[in-house]
C-alpha cells in the first residue's frame, strides 16, 4: 500500500458560512449565515445584508443580468427584482419587506456604485470554470467576476461521518469479471474524489457487447458522488468535440455513452487532449474562445470493440463488462434483482455520503499512478487483446504500403506523412515499427542541402553519397526516392 497517502478525511458538520459561501446555500442555511434583525425592518444593517444575499445570486454583463447558477440566458433588471424578491421572501420568511425597504435594497445591490463589492451585483467577464477547491461561486480578475460552476452536492451537507461501501464493492464484483479491474477502478474513483480540484491523465472506458450490464448504472452513481449539478451525461462525443463545448467542459464529471471513434480523426485527437490536458480552449455561443482550467473526469461506455485505441495509447483503461447477468444472459434475473436493490440504495443521499466517506478513506495501491497509465503492466484479456491486435494490424498495413512502393530507402519526413495521413497513427511510433520490420535509420545529405537528414533503409540496402545501393546492382538517387515515396 502507498504509505505516502494522506490520512482518511472526515466529513465534519458544515461550519457557519461566510459571505463567499452564500451562493451555495439553501434558504434555511442562508437565514443562519446572514443574521437579519427582523424587528428593525428598515435599518441599514438589513439593507446591506440582503443586498449581499442578492449579489451572491446574480451577475451583470453589458447592461443585462444573469442567474449565477444558470447563466445561459440574460434577464432584465425588472425580472431580476421580481426573482430576487421571491428568493429573499423564501430565505427570510419572518422579515417584512416594505416597499421602502425593498427599494433601498435594490438601490444598494443593483443601481448604486459603491466601494463594497459584496453588496453589489458584480460585472461578469463572461468566463466560467469548475473550481472544486473554491467555496465561492465567484472569483475575481481585474475587479470583474468569473463564475465558478462547482456546487457542493447537497448530500455532503448532511453531516454524516460513518462510511459504508459493501454494496458498491458487490456491484464491482458482479459487473467486472476480472479482479484487477475492480481494484484499479476503485483506486481511480477514490483518487478523483480525494483530489477533486485535480484530474487524472487517463479515462476509464467500459466495454460490453451486450446491453444491460450495469455500465449506465455505474455512470449514474459517479454522477451522484460528484454531484448532479457538477455532472453531465452525454450520448456520444459530439458535444465534447463540437465548437460550442463550454457548457459541457465546465463540469467536473462527464459520462459519455455509446462512444464510437476512429483512429487519427480530429474527434479522436480532441478527446485525447480533453482527457489529459489541464488547460483547454472552450467556446460558448455568443462568447469568444477562452482558455480554462480543465478538471474534467471522464467515464466512457461502448458496445463496440474499441479497435481504434492504439496499442501504446495511455489515455484509456478499458474494462470488459461482459458477464452472464446481462439483459439476455442466463443470470439476468438474479442480476436484475440485485440492480433493483442498488437503484433503491442510490436514491438515499445518506448512502451516497457514506460511500464517499469510504472512498475518501481508501488508500490506492503503490502501482496506481493518476498521471500515467502503464499499459504494459495491465494483463487483463481485453487490454492485452487491444494492444496486440492494434499493433499487428498497423504493422501489417505499414509493411504492405512500403512493399507496394518498391522502394528500399524512405526519408523520415515521408514516413511521418505516411503515418499521419494513410495509417492514421501517431508518427512517434515510426522508430518502433520500422525497427520491427528490420529497417535501420541513417543520417545523410541529399537534394543539394548542406545538412544531414534521417532516412530509413532496408536491411539489404545502404545509402552512400546520396544514392541507394543494393543487390543486383541496384543504384538509385535518394532525390528520386524522396519524390516518388511521397506518392505512396
């Protein structure tokens, strides 16, 4: 076990909220967080405190107003006042809001320019990001507010300190046939909950040919653990790889079902970047492209064999979820009975709280590394199959293309083009695959340039003085080889 892991975290009762916490609180909590003198209905203290309450719920931009929790569309100042009036009435039911008091509150929060930014609806710069480490729904840049989309899940406010993961472990035992998958998945999930402000550099992909194996249920459970407001279920990857992907990528957890990709495509490359990069470019409708911190955790599912994954790809840990309890399998009734129990289990927020506590206390194995997935150490049948099959097919395709060219020396830049355009493979694999074919690299000068360039040479041939030499008096200029190989 990893002796450097932090001590298990507890789930203490929520402390008294500060001004920055208020946008995350429910009306009863707000009443405690913002003490109101209900006897003095028109005093300055109440005006300031309720103005602060309003300022935690709205922002303004270009003369229009937006609800912080759902900033997709603007509202007018008149609508803001109507909505805010009902919110204040709900949060402080014993406070008598006279016309005079309400006018003074709106003047303070919406109309006036004053020195206390906590009491004024802030100017929004249009930026959003998911920042689980921050308690406030706003963070500031040059006196303008950016929106923190992270919202503490309601179940975490229950104050539950005990832990329980028995039913969760049974679910993994039932849907993951291989023990290594159970251990590694639990390590991955627990690390993500323990480090919500961070992200791993690899994703989990659940594969099964049959339906009804529990893939969607597991995704639903993770959405509850991270919080439904912080999660986004998707069908396919179109909304992830499309132009206006901001509303998706400001979430913490993304469950993508029915993933279908092709090796070397723009969509496939985009998904890889979203999985591994910590800074990404996003764009929303009507807004400019911006760079945001990426904390997204991805769980993907598919019913199609993921042949598009390259053998050395370290971004996908594939788990085979084929088992006899699937919808048409021999054990579907027993599995169905268990899933009914599990569905009822997920409906209780207290159960989710106890499961999270158990996962926060979980210690990952020493071999677990959230930054890099060592695929060579994973000996599950599906991962071994993907690695061997993808490598063999690609190697055979490369060998056939080179043979069809009838060339025995190929400049490396031509190979890079061949890998990216024809094979749809990562050019970084050139060295490994050409060595497997027995070809060797050499550096020489040709084409009238005064610097050496890399060229790959067939084992029975050699390059000398800008020419390719071989058996049966083979003799050809490297310049001609370069020109012709580009046409492969």
